[in-house]
């Protein structure tokens, strides 16, 4: 599969993971109104989803050793996590208060982390060469 097709697949999986992340974020934010905690828990749930689906369907890397892929995935997504939360937090501080703006902030973090997570997954985590 070419890099463009992988990127499209990655973005589709990422779109589903974003829905998972935002769904969890909104459930927690609705009951506690704690932005950062809601964001972190949403990311962690989406992270598990993302690993399983991208490993199997985007990068076809099921022959790779999990004990190698999981630490690499966590490293790549650790960096992506910092980008995601940092951008979300900055946008959240700049925008007015409210659920709509909190969701815009959360989504902006997701978008900002795409290049980090895609190229890290492609070139390192799921690279079976």
C-alpha cells in the first residue's frame, strides 16, 4: 500500500479514534467540567483503539512483535500526546469558556498531532523492514 493510501486509512482510523476521544472527553467533561482530566482520559481510551486498528488495517503490521511495537507506539504517541494536550490547552486558554469552545480546543489538539503520529507510526512503530 502506498503512502497516500496509508495516510488516508490512517486519517479514517484517526477520525474514528477522534470520535472515541471526543465522546469520552464530553462524558467526563459534562459531569466534572475538568478540561485537562477529561482530555487525558479521552486520549488514553482512543490510544488503545488506535493501536489495534492501525496495526491491523492501516500498516498491516500484525507480523511484528508486540513487545517491540508497543513501546515504540507509546513513545510516538507520548510525543503526539504532548503536542495534542499542549495545543488543546493553549487554544482553550485563548477561546472563551463553554462546551463548544472546549470541543474546538480538544479537536485542535487532535489535528496538531496528526503529522507526529502518522510519520512516527509509518517510519518507526509499524515499519517491519
